[in-house]
């Protein structure tokens, strides 16, 4: 997950956004936990990003 967070952070930096890999890692970890919990309950998750 850390590699993905670092990649996401670098991509944001290319677009001129300030992003911290540790914050990105926390966000992705929370998202993964949300999806895991939903799957355990046979539910889906919809994620829209603007």
C-alpha cells in the first residue's frame, strides 16, 4: 500500500498539488478497510473523486 501512496503523492505533485505520502497512505488504508468491511457484509462501495 505504501508504494501506491508514494505513487499517488508523486502524481499529485506533478499536477502542482501538495501531497504527503504518509497522508496518502492513511487515506488508502482507511479506504481499504472500508471496502473490506463492505465486502464482509456482501455490500459494495462507490467511490467518486473529482
